[in-house]
C-alpha cells in the first residue's frame, strides 16, 4: 500500500480539477524555500502544485562590446486556489531592475538565487509577472556564455542550460516538469546571426542593430530553450522539407567539412522518423559549433550545440569521424526522446541519456557508413560501463536519491549513459524488436510535448509486448551492479556431457547483491584449420545461481566457451580454465572482431582486479598485438598499454618497463602501412608515451622538419603534443619551443594548449604558480582554460610534486564546495588524486569521511580515487611475480 504523502495529495488534487481551472493547493501553513543555490526535488514538486499553464515571453538585448545583457520576461501562469505560500522564481545572481504583477508595480525579495513574491500580491487563477533584469554573461560555458575570439576580436554568445542553468540567464521556473511555450525576441548587432529553437518569423533593421522575432514554441522544459548569437559562418542544405543549417565561428570555418555534418543529419532524420513513426516537429534542424563548451554536445530542440573538439585542424581519423557521426545521431535522437517527451525530474535522466545513447548507435549501425557501430559501442562505451559498475560509486540506472539539482549534475556519468544504453540494447532481445519499436512509438505519441516517468516508459513497452516487465524494471533499472557469468562444462568422447551457467553476485560492496535473469548466447568455439570457429551458439535465458543447458549435450567438445557471445547480454564473464588456456595460444585466431574485443578486455579486467600482473599482460601484448589488423582492437589495447605505462610511472619506472613499452610502440609504428589508420594510432601512442632522449629527439625533429614519417602529416595539434612532451620531461630547449609555438598559433586553442604545456613542467615554482591561481584566484582564467591547467598540472611521473601539495589541495575542498560553481569544482577535482603510496591512501581515506557532507561530485571523486589508489598499490605488490 502506497503511503499517502502530502505530495500524493497534491497530485490527487490536480487530477480532479477541470482542465480550465487553476489547481487547488492544499496547504496547512506557508511552504518556505530554503536559501540555497540548488533546487530541491520536494520543493519543485510543491511548486508544480502551485502553478500551471505557464508561458514565457522573453525579450533580450545583446551588444558586441558589453559584458552585460538585459531583458524583460513576461511569466504568465495560473496560481492554485487557496495558495498561502510565497512563490519563488529561479534567477541566479543577476539584477532585478523592475517588476510588475498583473500590470501593477510589485515588491519582491531577491536572495541571489531566486526571487520571492509574497502570496498576497498574486491572485488565484491567471497572473502575469513582468520582470526587467540585467546580468553579466557567464564565462564557464553554462547559462548565457560570452566568448571573444583572440584571433579577430569577434564576440560569440550561446546558452547551455542543463540541468539547472537557464536561471543563470533569465528569471523563470527552472524545473523540467513545468513545461511552457517560449516566445523570444532579440535585439543584436546587425552583422550577427541569431539562432533559437524555432526559425525566426521576422528580422527588422533598427539602426546598427537588428530585431529578431521568434514564434512561440510548443511546451518545452526550460533547460532546452536556446539562444545563440554572433557573426557565424553559415551553411544551409535541405533534407526533404526540413532545412539543415550549420554554424561555426569564422576563424574555425576553414577546418569544417560541412558534408560531415549534413550527410549524417539527413540520414538520421529519415531513420528516426521511420523508427519512431513520429514526424520531426520542426521545419529546420540547426547544428551550432561553439567554443568553451562543457559537454560534447547539447540537445536543444532545433538548435543543437556542439563542442569544437569535433572540428579537427588536421586530417580526421576514423575514430574522429565515427565519433562525430555518433554524436550527431545521439543528439538528434533527443529531439523526440528527451525534448518532445521529457522526464518529470532528474532521477529519470536515464530516460534521456540512456535511450539517446542506444538509439545513437542503432542509427549509426543502420543508417551510416559505420556498420561496425556495435563494436564501436562495446570498445568505447559498454566496456567502460562494466568497469564503472565495479566501482564503489555504482548506482542504479534509475536512482531514487536524486534529491536536488546538485545530485542531477553528478548523475551525468557512465552508469547513466553507457550502462543504461547497454541494458536497453538487450531489451529488444527480451521482448522482441518490433514490440520494442512499437512501444517506444506509442510512448512518444501518448506524451507528446509532455513529461513522463519510468513507469510510463516501461508501461508502454509492457503493453506493446503483452508482458509484465516489473521484475525486469527492478532488476535492471532500480538495482546496481554487474553480475558475472561463468560456463562450467565437461566432455566425454569429444562431446559435451554437461554444461551449466553459474551466475555470481558482484564483489563490490556498493552493488546490490541480486541474481538477475536475461537472455545470452553461449558461444562454443573449436580450433579448426588454423582458426577459432564458432561451431555452435546456444540461446539461453539464465536465472538464479545455476542454469543447466541440456541443449549442449552431444555437441562437439569446445576449445573455448564464451558465456556472452557477441556481447548479447549485459553481464561480465569469467572464462573457465580450459578456455583461458586456449585464449593464451589463439587470441588472433578468432575471426569475429567483437569476440577479440571482448577477450582482450577480459584480460585487462583481470589486470585491474589484480588477478594477473601487468608483466603477464604486457608479455601477452608483445606476443600477440603486432599480428592484430583490426583498428578497434589495436585502439582498445593501446589505451590499456598507456594505462600500464602510467602505472609503471607511478611505481618509479619499474626497472625500465616503460622503455620496453616505448620500443614496442616505435616498432609497431615503423611496421605500420604508410598513411594507414593504424599508423596514425601508433603515432598518437608515441606522442603520449615518448620519454627517452632518443624518442623525444625524434619528435622534435618532426617540428623543425629534420625528420619525417612517411604517411604522417604533422598538424598544429600534433605540434602542441610534441611541445608538451618536451616540457613534461624538460627536454631540449623546451621553454623556447613553447614560446615559438605560442607565436605560431595565436588562437584560443593555442592559448589553452600553452597553459597545458607550461603546467606540465616538473618545476616546483610552476606548480605553485598555477596552484595559487586555481585555488585562490580561479577568476584569472575562464573555466575552459582552468580545465587545461588542472588536467596537465600533475601528469604521471610527477607524483612527488603532487604529494608535496596534496594537503593544500585537499584542505581547499570545503572552500571549493562553498563557491557553488560546479564547472570550476569539476575542473579542480582533476587535482584530487592518489599517488600510489600508503600516505596517499590514508589522505584519501580521511577525505572520504569529510567529503560526505560536500557536493556529490566531490564525494564521488574522493571515493573513485581512493579505489584507484588501492588498485594501484595492489598492482605494485604483484610487480615481478
């Protein structure tokens, strides 16, 4: 029986009101909002009961040479009957110039983060609150961000509002379940382009300015509103009746190939409209590439913003091209799932991100040149989900404890994106692909431009499939952790006499100890004619601790059993001893790329859990990786080689093991085909791992042209990587190299790269100089630049320099928390790390207890780094075994 709380009563009162009537608001006493920067879920639920039928009309005036912008917003809404509580309007650290309520000048109270209006100034039923405001632009990539291009002095503006940053631009009710139409008009310099969710209806001249008028949108959550302005370079094409536009700042336009943006967008629009059976709701689709951006991209409906990392100043690799195509697919999936239908509160963030991640790869696989999309998904996403699920910070995909917008900010993680999408990927196998597609379509149609919940989504799928999904929902969405599946078999006369699957619960104490049920494929491999061939694949639904597989009896005795063939299910796997022996001899004989990816990842998982040593792993790498020809496999194992290199660095070089890794990379670079993707991959590894005098001298020769590598064209970003390596090891005339590169690249990318290069020097004075700025004067740089500083201030090999300053860093965490600046806080957390020593573990352990009362992101960073430091010490203990 459900407990009848005040929140339930308020929802019941909503349900019995006529559609035209303001809702009743049952209050025994005034409800007051706590003075905090964040928004609490309980208060948001209460405010949802106070107001309904919200509409916004926003007028904004922007100028090229001002650090301030101004505006007037009209907020129309219906106030609940019998309301006795103040009404708050979210607005972060701006200036209120005037306010009227229903045409009458009003009084208000402003507490830096929200405006409070006394209940006696409002009327039950319709109200119109008009607020004139002024605010500084932001410089941290959220809210209304202003960027001045150092190359040409041009000004560019853009908004980024998720999850709780729209109130850093204008006053309104900034919560996802108070969807409202949004009408916008903007006064901007005449030479600028102004972009919003819908296409402008008119542009009129006003002296040196232009006035842009945009139509009212359908009801949208405020974090999806958008306004971007500046003298952008613009491209236009058509996708049927839908106009495609692409925008980028002028100084970067020379590096943009618009076909890389338009062609995928055209294909994905067609794919999604067919899959969802719901037409794209606009007549235009804009893609806006912006500087200083925090996420990879943001799904503002009709005006998606992208990080400039997707624009390469050199030749794009296969990895970069596929990543861009995927991100375009991911953000476009949101136009329906997340934008048109939006979660009611941030505990259902997964409804946005898990689904868009899954659909992004599905679209990539079925509507792009990247037909290996699911292998890309495994190597770049699902493998990381398995790792995240073994951390002490694992949590359910759909958690209940997202109590504030601060918790929401911390929820944008691997579990939400990658594990959630992996679980969704296995759902069509469980209920049927057409049932899944039809259920999604029905969900979108039923909640079009409304809010929905976990139960709404699962209910739509259950109705479509004619199945009860309550157990599936609980096991996969509301409980944490990843189970391990192991096959146990015996053979007689070269035939299987018994086979069973053994499921175990997670070792991680933070994970729920639950045995799950799902379908998996059991792959039975035999070594025949110099190849590991899949002789049989058995589809099994396993449940409980042990599932017997009688179908396997009589089949040829396998050389290797893969309990999760083709990564069909979301489950970790452990190979039986016989299969492990086979793997040692035949990793390159598996013809299926997915299988090789999974088997290589299982080896690295054994390293991370200290089941095998780094030496054993690298011996296996040296013996087998040179024969590998698949780019994704080399890329995945290459990242693990880099991780091993960094471990050895933390151990104090470990008897020249790093030199052996460097030689291995150079050998494979020399052996790679000129101009091939794998050659580029090995060269990228060299840029990260070169540390001996010979290797560094060779890189510097590429800078001055005294050395060349056929097939490798040294672009500007590679030049910065080489200068970084020289400064990191103080090799050659490293300071002069930095000075010369600054003069060569006077762009904002150059400015940030220069900060990273200098920060990486193993020089105590440099470390103290930057630490003073980061901790005491972070306003010296914008957040995008601070990220470059903190990300490179203590690279691997500089553990002693970090340890000497760790007490200062850790003691600053409460002050960092109190600043209330989440993007600055995340930049700062790059410095909160371990040093692979007992002292470091003790320091992190002490910080764990203190950080529990701080921002969730700080606490999680401490927990993750403590676990990683303990893992590092365990690997160090196994060195030389």
